[in-house]
């Protein structure tokens, strides 16, 4: 029971870390066609995340690996019930990575325009679909006692699922705009700051609507009402969200980005804590739900995995901190002349 609970929250933490790190990549890619007025602007935007984006996706691989190893039944049911959505996410992620590399291979505006469009699609689609997927998990998936999914891709595109998609897109847009505010200068910097200020109240409105909708469309609040101390998670998340605007006003952009990161982690854990002990709740019958107890691997497997995680996750975090610190400076037009630049 203890091991399953530990792995349940480690599972949630890894997804939160992925959304926190790769979230600003998705945000920048979605803002790319709107903020990139010139080819130089676009190259600066790409190079602001260039040394980091592939490292950020390590957390996606880790979260997927933990789902497979710690909760294999959930992994199997997730990929059968959400197969279309997850494959669309995978193709979009591949498209985005290829676009970064291929965009500058041919000096032709039409060639670059094709890959610019792919960067936008490869960033916007995963942001939206991850939100749709997790909102549906919060709401409950129509699976029976055998884990068979009773629905289609369009079943997932319900109002609450789409609202979750909009929430993730808005979280990542603000997160990406703040990263660009840190990494850019001049006219692009000022446009980015202006966009961040305009997006923030929209994000605030979406968060409020999502919290209200969650009360009527999910059972997430059951755990909070049973243990009122858990409302502290929501309060911290709301405080972090409000802090984004405060630091934006002070033009303390890194602090605003850090507050945005905390908002994303808090938003993820709002759902994770509300789900417990369910990992994949059934909307057909609560007895069909996959939980941390009935879907986990053996205690020995969980114990060995925990030892591995305790050793290697700090190494990964340390490496990423070193990478972020190494590339902490602003991206300027002079940096675009390097062979390594996109």
C-alpha cells in the first residue's frame, strides 16, 4: 500500500515536471507565427529553446516509462483507449523536432514557411491534446471491467475535455511568453512582454472556469472535502498564478517564469491529489476503475524501481540545472552566426 502510494505521486510528479519544462517549448512554438515578424525573430525564438527542448522531453519518456513499469495495466488500457490521441501527440512531437532541424537546411522562404507551420502544429497539438487527455482522466474514461474502452476519439472531445485542453494551452502560452521575455531583447522582447500581459487575464479566467467545472464534472473535490488541509494545494497554485502578474508588473521575468512553473505543477497536482487512489477512473462504474492498488506491479518491482529513481532522478535534475545555467544568457542576433545555431 505504501509503495503503491509513493509511486502514484511519483507518477504525478514526473508528469508535472514534463509539463513544467516542455510547457514553455510548446508555448513558444504556438506563439511562433504570431511573434516572429522576421526570419531573425523566428530564429531567435527557436534558439531560445534550442539547447533545452530535447532534454525537457526526457521527463515525458520517464513519465511514460514509469506508467509502463509501475502501473502496466494502466499503460495498456491508456494506450488502447486513448490510442488515437496519443498517436497524434507522438506524430506532432516528431514533426516539431524534425522542423527545428530541417527549417534552415534550404535557403528558400517557401521551404521555411512549410517548417514554420509544422513547428506551430507540432507545438499547439500536443499542448491541446495533453490537456484533453488529462481532463478526461480527471472526469473518468468509459472503460468496462476488462479495461475495454467504450467510445471513440470524439468521446474525449467533450466540453470538459476541451476545457482542459484550453487550460493547458493557456498555461503553456504564458509560460512560453515569459521564457521569451527572459531570453530576448529589443523589439521582440517588448512584444513578448506585451503578449504575456494580455494572456495572463485570459489564463486567470480559464483557471476559474476549470475549477468550477471540475466541481460538477468530476469527483476531484471529494478528497479535498474529506481532508480540508489539501485545499492548501489550490491556494498555493492560485497564489503562484497571481504572482505571475505581480512579477510581470515589476518586470522580474525570471521570478514570473518560476511562478508560472509553480502554477503548472500545482495545476497538475490539483488533479493528481483529487484522483487518488484512482489512476484511470471508469465513468461506467467506479468498481471498474484502475487504482494505485489494483493496477500496480509487484512490491519487489516497485521497490527496485524506487532505488533506481532515488539514484538517477537527482542526476537528471542536476544535469538539467547545469544545462539551464550554461545557456542562461539572452539569445542575440550574433548568436545566430554560430554553426550550432538553428
